């Protein structure tokens, strides 16, 4: 075999080896999540959100997703939700003060529970027809505000727009039943478009 042919084969072998190495690197980067096609990322967000039974998540899924956040980031998000709740409560008090006295007969203030999301508390504060809602989840044994929202009572209907720690939004729509001791309705997630039935109860 001539030196020229040896050189060509050697060059071809080198090119093949480099391509194989590059392919291996790309596969490795994809496996650790540094490379992810936008469509696949979107699908993962949809799949993760679909697991969520309420404004935040089930306890297990919430802990899993929040564990991917740095402690500082997680605290900043909760602080932002706490500030949002304080602002919403102040605003709802003002609205209630400028409206006719509430005569609906329902008093929804207090803690509500959803059997399908054990460990979570849905805390409602009512000011006349105006309400605020915060979802409090048990994350690593610590009560953590994972969603906050506000809404209005109209006859026996309650509608609340909420924002979650995971930067998603949605609407909770309820029918007030059992003399104000049950809330039957649904959570609608604005990210996936999914609607999930829910029944909140007082202890």
C-alpha cells in the first residue's frame, strides 16, 4: 500500500473517530439535560403540570420539583407569594369597604382541605364578597406557601385566580355547598389547559 493511500486511510479514520467522539459528547450532554429540544422541554413541562391536582402540586411532586431549586431561589419565591397575599388582602379589604354590606350568608374564612392532596391546606380569608386564597404545602416537613390568589363570591359561586411558586397561573371555580362547609368545583391550569375536579372541605 502506498504512503499516499496510508495517509488517506489514516485521515479518514481520524475523522470517523472525531465524529464518534462528538456524537458521544452530544449524547452525554443531552442525558444530563444541558441539551434538550424546545419541543421536548415543552412536553416535559406539560407532563409535570398534568400531575398537579391543585394550584401547586401533590406533596410528592411538589417536593421533587422544588428540590431542583436552590434554597435561596425557593425562599425568594415563597417571599414573593407572601408579599402577593399581603397585597391581595389589602386590596380585597379596600374593595369590601367600598361595596354594599355582604348579605350572602357565607363565611368561608379558615382552613380547607383536599383529600386527594394530603398535607396541603387551602387558607381562605374573606372580606365581604372578596376573598384571598393561599395554598400551604408540606415541603420537607416545613409549611411552605406554594400558591396565592384572590377572587369574589357571587351568590353561591366562588371564582379565584391564582399564581403558583412554579410560575404558573390558573383559575379555581367553586360552587359553595353544605351551608358554606364544602367547595365543589375545579382547578383550571392555564399552562396545559387541563381542568381537574376538586372538592375542598373543612375539618
